C-alpha cells in the first residue's frame, strides 16, 4: 500500500515540483491550493501526511491546521517563508508537527516526512509487508516472516526496497 501525502500550497509551480519529487520517491501525492481544499482532502481522502503552506488564499494554513486538529491527528508539516521564532511557535500552537522554511531542499522535506512517518501510526509503525517479507523502515531491516531471519539494510537498499514495496505489482525502470 502506497503512503499518501497531501501537498497544499497556492504556488502552482512549487506544488508541481513537490508532487513530482515525492512521486519519484514512491509516494502517492494529492494536491490542493488553499486551506479549504486541505480540509476537504483530509476529510474525504484521508492521506497519511499533510504538507501545508501557511500563507494561502481563502483559508490560511494556520487556520486549516487548527480545524484539521479538531477531527484528525494526521502529521502536518507547515511550509512558510516566515523565519521568525514567533511564527514557528504559532505554527506549533495551531497543531503542526514540524515546520519547514522556504526555500528548502527537497531532500530535507523528504527527511522530515520520513521522520514524521516513523512516529505515525498511519505509516504502520514503519513496517511494510509483502508476502512473507516485512520491511521495517525505522530499524532499516528486512525480515522473512516464515524463517524469522532478519537482514540489516544500508540506506540505498532501504530506499530501493521501500520504493518497491510501495509500488508492488508495477514494472519499474532502472531510473525509478
């Protein structure tokens, strides 16, 4: 089962860039452009994680974050160009789990998503299963459930297997 991430930002180019990058990493990505759409996406499609811009039309990200917290414990990363400590504290006070200032490197976003994923029940406690195999992303181990044997994985092995588990049943190119 693919991990579903909702990305909500009013900057169309940034939305598309994040979507493309995350899809290349094996995630399913839903997008929106304002806080109202973020609410609708979380309520109707129940993604595993939300990346939410703070400054948006119709409903800002802080308000959307507060409203989402009324019915969901989805992990939320706030994105903003604001770098003041007070701005970050407001984000956490509104229910955000993490805060990323723009501009940012896509690899940092991915690292933060993985870190939140390791602590989130919706990410199945970091464990992905396929047949007799269990991939524990938090511990970087692959276990054969039939024999109980485990293998410790390197970073690249873990990323490759995580991608393959998330895209099982699909043919993948070498680049993917």
